[in-house]
């Protein structure tokens, strides 16, 4: 699995902020870069995969860890 280039801590943020912040952070990364997103918003489980599908980014993984979710998103090239 790819190592993340950056981590976005979206813990404590509610929909749609985790996705909006992920979109903004991905814009500043080069194509192919991997963003690790930490989120504890229950809606993120649906929102993050949907955001990736709509924007063309690849969701590399989605897992639970210590009461929150960890997403690895690879920026579209």
C-alpha cells in the first residue's frame, strides 16, 4: 500500500467539512500523491467514497481505528 504524503485530521468535524477539507488539501498535492484522512463523522463513511468516485480520486483503503475512520486517497493523475 502507498505511504501517505500528508495527513488531514478532520476529527470532530461534521459533514460536509471532512470532504471539503480533503478536496482543498488534494488540490495542493501532485498527481498520484496519497492523502490520509482521519474522520469521526458517521456520514464520512458514505461521503468520502462518494467524493472519490465523483472526483476521480482513488480510495485506496478505508478502515476503523480507535473510534474513527482512516481513509487513504490517491489523487487522480
